[in-house]
């Protein structure tokens, strides 16, 4: 089991979830709060989350995980001997800059300095730091205590070795890592989510559908499929001959719907190359059968959860 020390800076929703994510993988975690700010609510939430994780079988022992998380208001003490520190403060450039300057001053030279920022690039608050080469965004899908994806978004000056070491640490605790190749506002996860919300608001605003029915389209249609596959694979399995065939007519529809959001044919080719490398065309039917079995099992779970909520 890993014995490297991890620091989670911030006791809010994301900070304490990061603490759980690393502790459940066997790391010792220092959870850092702000001096003078009561910690009782944070610890109560952590204990509740750990009990739920144990109940559903995600972890074997809530008690064992809990003992690996130590709380402190002393940032210097927390960073002593740490291999990686993650900040989860509000989306404020000045706040993050001040905190990163302090972490850069206090942390050992090999400690990776991460931010859970979801809309701000690392270049916006690390440029003048001596250790800017070790600063990187590690944006999770909340809550990272059990959801797996983490976007790793380096600044232009982040060392490649730091990115690779960060990715390895994240993958070692079971995360599904995504490298953001160029800094972009909102990263990838939020841009996809926001695009769906914006289109949903537009459809409601223009009277095409009620808010309630739009929610049904996502939770009972789009959402279940996306629980097991992304939008490219979803389309790949929706035509007998796969991605190329579906883009012949679906791609035209997309361009007519969004004439100002075009793409080059190279993007279509990149997706096709990825899909056929991942799944040869002759195995499309096998994958469709697999998809259907997963959706059947999920449908049973959804019906059960709906009944539990209504009780």
C-alpha cells in the first residue's frame, strides 16, 4: 500500500472528498482547514460518506479509512514530507495565488502542487512562483471520494515530468485521468456539462419542452447510456456500420443545428481511428449486446432507487 503523505487543503465538499479518495487507497492524508473555522461539520460529513461507502461495498472499513485522515490548521506542518498537495478553495484567482505562493514556500521541492479549480487555468495564478513548474490543475468530478475521472491540466510552464508523476499518483488510487492538452476555460468536463445545460435552458425558454420533461430525456435516455460510454461510442453503436455511417447523417444534422460550431474532417477521422482501434467493426454487435445488458441492470437499479426515494 502507498505510504506517501497527501495534503488536501480545504475542508469543503471537494477538499474532504479528496481526503477520502486518497485515504481509501491507503495514503496518510492531512486535511487542512482555515484557522478559526469550525471543523465539526466537515468531520461529520466525512463520517457519513465513509459509512455509505462501506454500506454499498466501495470500501471494507470506514473506521480504517477514517484513521488515515488527520485534521490540522497548520499548513506548514501538513506539507512537511508531502508528495502531493491539492487545494480546493473557491474559484478566486487572488485567493488561489496567495495560497499557492504559501504552499510553494512551505512544501518540499518534490511536492506536486495541485488545484481543484474547475474554470481557472493554472497559468492565471502561478506565473510568478519560483516553483511554477510543479503547479497543475487536477479537476475532479465531484465527489472525488468515489467518482473516478480527474482532468489534469498543466500550465504552459508545468514540467512534463510533473504531469506524468501526477497522472501516476492519480491512477494508482483508481482515478481515470484525462490530460487537457491546452488550457481552456472550464476545462473539458464543465464545458460538456454546460453545453447540455445551455441547450436545455434554450429549449425550455423557447417553449419546446418543459423543464420536467427535459430532465426525463437526460435521466431516462441520454444519462443511462452515458453511464457506460461516452458520446462518440454512443453514436458508434447506433448505426449498423458504426461511427462513419452515423456521421453521414447525424453530422449533417449537427452542422445544420449549429452552423457556427463547425469542425474539420480530421476530427471525424480521429474519432473513427480511436473507435476502430478500440473496437473492430466486426465486434460492433457484441458491444451492442454488452451495452444492452448493462442498461438492463441499470434500469433495475434505477427503478429500485426511485421507489426508495418515494418512500
